[in-house]
C-alpha cells in the first residue's frame, strides 16, 4: 500500500473514532475471513496450495455512521475497504481502489433512501442472496461464473459486465411495500472524455415468509472500479431472475440469467440450483451452476458442497469442496477450511 493511502486510511479511522465520542451512531465495523486450502480451477495446469483471504466472504473493514435530522429523515455515510489478509494489502486485487466496497453518503426517510457515491451494483444482492454460498468469491458457483474470469488459457470470462460495485453513481431504493423493494441506479463515466457512456440498472427484491423472489437488469457502457469505457466500445447487458423457498427442513434456490455483448453479440446463459439443510448448529450447503458461452461454444459446470458451523453470533467455521469443468479442458477440484468473524 502506498504511504499516502496508509495516511488517508489512518486519518479517516482516527476522525471516525473521535466522532464516536460525540455520536454513538458512528461505528467501526468489518469482517475477517481466512482459509487454508488447495485450489485447482478448470483448465489449471497445476494445483495451488494456499492460505487465502475470503473463503466465504471477502474480508473488509471501515466506518459507518448515521444521524437523525428530524422529521423521520436520516443522513449517513459509509467508508469501507476490502482487504487481503494473507499479505495485508488493500482491495480485492491489484489495481482495486482503496474504498472499493463503499464510499458514499445517504439520505433516507419514509420516501426511501438515496445513495450518492460508490456503492453495490444492481447485480450484487440478487446474486449473493439467492445461492447457498452467499457472497463467496472462492466457492460459490454462481458468484464465480458471474464475477471471476479465468486467466489460465481457457478464455473464460465473467458474465457480470461492470463489477459488483459502481463508482460515481446515484441510486434510489424504495421503502418496503409488503416485502417488495425496488432499487434504481445510474453511474456516470469518470474519465475526461465527453462521450455519452454510462451505466444504468436496477433490481427487485421480495421477501415474505418462506418465499424470496428477485430480478435485476444492467445496461453497462463503462467498467469498474474506475469507470472508464470498455475497450471494444460495446454496450453490455446482464439480467437474472431468481427465487428461493424455505421448507424449514431445507431451503432451495433457483436462478437463471443471461449476459450479452453488443459488439461481439456473444451471449452467456447461466442457470443455478442449490439448497441449504440445517444440521446441528450449522448448515449443509450445495450449489450447481452451468454457463453456456455461445462465443466459445463451450459450457462450464461447477458444483460445490460445504458445511458452515456456527460457533457464536459473530463467528463461524466452514469446510468446502468444489468441482469445476469446462468443455475441452481438464477439470479441477478445490477444497478449503476456514474461519469467519464479524465485528
């Protein structure tokens, strides 16, 4: 991490700590997740034994605050940063921005909530809430197909066109109407050019008793975390429908989505099924995702099975195994055991 960024982070946290004495609504928060595993994805030539960060959730830390300004209205802020605990570096990958998880201010009330700044993209919550492995970028088949490209000679790319978070955006989330909420989002381009490139999208979320339903749509002309135009000048679309039902003895998940590039006209179609089963103090998890890439004329199939053991309200331990296969390439098997703590 560059010294200037270290200083910025330290100053921000110090200011937040000072503010906490004056108003209890400012908090230091985050999540630490580490695992020990052996990873081999489809097409990998060799196996990688690793001590990794973020087996079930990407590790992060930051400060959040909210103030009641009267009339049922509240103003808040969120400054949160991803981190790689294995080496102490910031961000999810090299080149990621420091406050890549959140850097925004909010204004909310009975009318809903407005968010300005860097915040989650429309695809994020529907994807992580409608698969058994949640927001695991290491073992969730749906999340891997949507958000992680393979750089191992397979040519396999992610289906999400513009990251799980959008910079320079303004978003509006409605209040709940009988369990139904809607979010609309617009992202401005950040570089110096003046062409008309932007991202727009939204999602629907419905939760009522055992039933969960979702849908999202994105139309993207710029990438992230730095909002610059795509090199091929394309417009990329991505949508997904999903549902879940909790029978108490088991909770089932089903999703289907499609991504398309306007220049290459390549389509990628993804279906996912999964379930969680309560066993003892934890739950058994199983998920299968299949994506057909029309451009490569290949199919990727990924199956993951795991167990998440609850140690306390804030801490859990997990063990996962995953099988990954792409048409025409060697298959891969990955496994890991880890510990996750929220604070």
